[in-house]
C-alpha cells in the first residue's frame, strides 16, 4: 500500500440521471456518463484540467 498523497478526487452521481459529476483535487470539474471515462479524466491530471474549469458530458 502506498502513502496517502493528500489529493482528493470526488465523484458524485446526479440522481435521476446516468450522469457522474467529478471534481479533481485541482478544482477542475467534469461530467460523464461513462465511469471509465470519468476516472481516465481524473487520473489524467493535469491534462485537460484547469482550476475552476468545467467540462460537460463526455467532453
């Protein structure tokens, strides 16, 4: 097991939809219907991440 990095990734499901809303530790936000795409975006930091930037579904 690795030591914690202090980075927090958050993924919320939007009730009544198939949409996931993610917030990266840098503050960038993204929505996607595919959980794999969501985690690829999260773990791809910093590519495509801008503080406070919001990307719509599967952008």
